[in-house]
C-alpha cells in the first residue's frame, strides 16, 4: 500500500469532537483540549486524526495534520461500497452496508462525518458497542480501508493459481 500525498489532493477538514481535558498537578489543574478531525477530498480519500494542545485552534491544527498523515484510499462502487463489512476498534463496532443510489447516508455522528468526507453518497450504517466518538471514527475508517473490489480480488486469486500451476505443474 503506497503512501498518499496530501499535497496532491484538495482536502477539507471536518471537526467531529472537542474535549476539554484536565490534568491535576500539585499547583491545581492544568487545562488542555483534545480535538478529533476527519479529512478527505470527497472522492475516495479519507483520514482521521487526534490532536491535543493548550488552545483549541492548535489542537485542531494538530489533529488535521495527523489526519493528513493517516489518509487511506477507499474502494468505491459508484456512490457506495462493494460489500457489507463489520469492524471493531476498541469497544466500538461499526457495520457498513452498501445502499442503492438515492438512499443517502444513513449514519450518525462520527460515522456520518467519515462517510461524507470520503465521498460516499449512499450507505447504510450501524454503530454498535461503545459510543466513544474517537473509536467509532477509527472503526469507520478501518472498515473503509478493508473494503475491496470483488473483480480485483478474483483477478488476484486467478493470477495466484496460474503462478502456482506454472511453478509446480
């Protein structure tokens, strides 16, 4: 899998979640912010990133930079995905199912943000288990990275069989 260069794509970020976190130290409490950002070009590239800083804008910038580093290419069948997939990340589980054109994005929260930025227009989803926004978003991206084109897989398998026949006889 080759690395995707974010400079070549026109990416747009979507902020999913900001959390104020505190660290209790001897002198009192130290406030900081964590941000969860999903970035994508709306044409099959998507990435999710997390950033922490003392100020919100800096946390968002860090999260965006991390999301750009973690870009993946999504195999799409028109405006949907090729097959059903169920992926678990931590205690969060995401189920994705292809939908017919015109259905729209049937998803909520983190999953919807990931699907919109990836450029998927028609999909049915269900978020199971933990409602943790970070893990749900990561599960959704992981699921999209595991979707494969069936024709490509068949071609690969046939090529593998031909190579075995040529080698072993």
